C-alpha cells in the first residue's frame, strides 16, 4: 500500500509548490495538509486508483499520457466534492452523485427521472428553461461552459447560491447529455460580504480620522499660531507669562489628543501588555474626552485567544463603549470579559436611552469582525431600556468548523 500511494502521489507532486513536495512524496497515508502559507487550502480526494493509472496507460501514446478507466471516472463522479448531475436533452435528470443528494436534500430516487427545473426556484424556472433550450440548440465550444451564478432550490424550500458549470457529453445513444457540476458558494458569498463590509468600515474610519484631524487638531494649531504671534507682540511681561502657560496647556492637550488617535489607529499596548491593559487606556481616554466612566471587570481572556481574535475583540469593545459614551445619554457603562466553556464572552452594558435596532454601520462592522473570527454578536436594546452588546468568540483552537 505504501509503495502504491507513493507512486500515485508522486504523479501529483508537480501540482504542488516545492516546499510541500518532498513531504508529500514520502508520505504513505491517505490524507495530508498543504500548509496554507504556501498554498491556498485544498480539499483532496484520493481514489484507490494507483494501479489503474499505470494499467490504463495507453500503449500507443507517445507522451505516456495516463488514461483513467470508466470505473475510475465513475469513482471521480461519485466522490466529487461538487454536486454532479447528468441531464438529458429534454432536461430530465438521468444520474446524480451523493454530493447532489446531500446538497439538495432530495433522494436519488426522487431526482432521477424528474425535470432539472425542480431544482430551480419557481420565479426563475421559465428563464432557466429558456437558457437550457438555448444551450441545447447551440452549446458553447469549450468543454466546461463559463460558470454561472444561480440559485438552487432545495427540498426543504430554502434556496442556495450555487455556481454551475456545464459540459456536453455523449453518453450512449441519443442526442447526448449535459453534465452539470454544481458548487455551493454560500461560504464564498459570505466571505465576499465580509470583505466588502470591512473595506467600507476601513473607509469610514479614515473619514472620521480626517474629520477629527481637521476639526480638532488643525483648528487648535491655527489658534496656537495666532497666540504665538500675539505673544511676540505683547508688551506686558505678566500677560506674556499667562499666555505662555495657556499655550503650553493647549500644546499638552493636542499631544494627548494625537496620542489617543495613534492608540485608536494601532493599539500597540495590546501586543505589549494585553487586552485588559489596552482597554484600560481606552477607558481612560473616554473619561478624559467625554467624562464617561467604565466599570470594568476583565479576566485575562487573551490567554485563550490568538492575536487576530484579541484585536477583533478589542475593536468590538472599542466600538461598543464609544457608542455608549456618544449615544446612550448616561455617564457610565459596564464592561466584562470572561472565558467559559470554550468561548470568550465580552459584554458591554449601559442603562441609557437604547434604540430601535437597525442594520447600522458600526454595529454591522462589529458583527462582521466577530464573524471573521468565528464568533457572533448579540444586541439587546429597546428605546428607554438601555443597551447590552454581547460578543462571543471561540477560544483559540476551538473555532467552529466551517459549514460545508
Ligand atoms: N449604546 C447605545 N445607546 C443608544 N443608541 C445607540 C447605542 N449604540 C448605538 N446606538 C444608535 O445606533 C446608531 C448606529 O450606531 P453606529 O452604527 O455605531 O453608528 P455611529 O456611532 O457612527 O452613529 C447610533 O447613531 C445610535 O443612534
Ligand atoms: Mg458607532
């Protein structure tokens, strides 16, 4: 077995980047992982075909191209991670693989012999039928038609975003068949939505920074310039002394403000001293700027989180306490963080005015940040009832498995 897999794997080694190859070729087992740093994660299917590959080598092939037997092709079809359907020219499903059964929720018996439009939401059935007829009348020359993004209808009535590739096949007699490879792209769509929200959030942060730089610091610098000019022209010694003290105080305030901005941009204290310390500086800033007090009870939760999750949690708490200080109409809030049963839970609670929850921007980016690290956000609020934001994040190494 060891020798057989090595032979087979060595044929595929060329598809992998150099750092992976030696490990792969020397491996006799059935599974391996390509390090994600070198290569995007891949799902690999291995068939017991090592011998077949060699046996199927076409004797007349000058380049020694390997040809799989019908049995091997069937194995590929059955084990494909994509749902595969074989549909005849009339649009009737003639064959399907186990992944199609799992994806759509219908049994093989229910789907075989029924129209492929059964898998298309009612609203798009006519359009789909037309596409199909056009494809039958003039199929594209390339073997796999360009992938189409569509919605598929499952047995339970839910619809699934899918990517469909079509290829024409001449199986047996008759006018031929179409092989449809169907990929569930729910996860990919979610990721695309997350990255859009994150890009929009970054742009929003830049906008608010530029506003703060303009309204706060540029204005104070302009005022300071005028004061310094007036100071030089002030004849009275005592008045000059008072003006100097004033100017020094304003410069100090501007320095503190810039330090706050730098901390907001990149909380270096987070890496150096941990989450509780970095949050404590942030809470101090809130007190200085808004006179807003935070009652904090923070366990050493960053022991359970990796650096990405710690930063995301920091940003979530930052957004929530800033919202409480700016919008809740009260002078204090409570922040807690603890780890329990495989998750870290952080809660930001205020007894303020509350609000009608809508898909607001900052709140949305909190959700996306949590989703990126496999966590979630729960928001409990109502007018006059205060607001509680609860972030739940899986501890490092316990991330929930990505749904298939
Ligand atoms: N703790 C809170 N108390 C009261 N209202 C809040 C609170 N948090 C958020 N809100 C309301 O939700 C809105 C959206 O919040 P957010 O998306 O963070 O945007 P922004 O803070 O930029 O206004 C706020 O404008 C405010 O009306
Ligand atoms: Mg906000």
